């Protein structure tokens, strides 16, 4: 099953904002997992994932800070 979460063309600002909000949801998910874990190995794994998401968002903002429109296609594939 595929869920088309996002598909379309957006202004750079709108595209970045949309992606940033999605990343923040994923970061919040990992933070909640950290709050519910006592296993240090699991916590470190979630922290690494959070840092990677933050880096990707930073890179996105650095590379697409223009007035161009951006095409986004985000599909969730459930197997």
C-alpha cells in the first residue's frame, strides 16, 4: 500500500516549511521514545536519528533559500 502524503509544486518557502514541520513531527516521535526508554543504547540510537534529521533540515534550508518553486513527492510505502 502506498500513501501519497505530498505531491505537488510549492514555493521554496512553503516547501521548506512543509518539510520542516514533517521533520519536527519525526523528531518529536524520537524524543517521546527517549522519554519512555531506560536502555542507554536505545537512547543513543534515537539521539543519532534526531541529530541526522536536524542536519538534513539545516542543509535543506541552506541549499534552497531562493524564490524558485520546488516539486515535492512524498510517498509512504507500507508493506
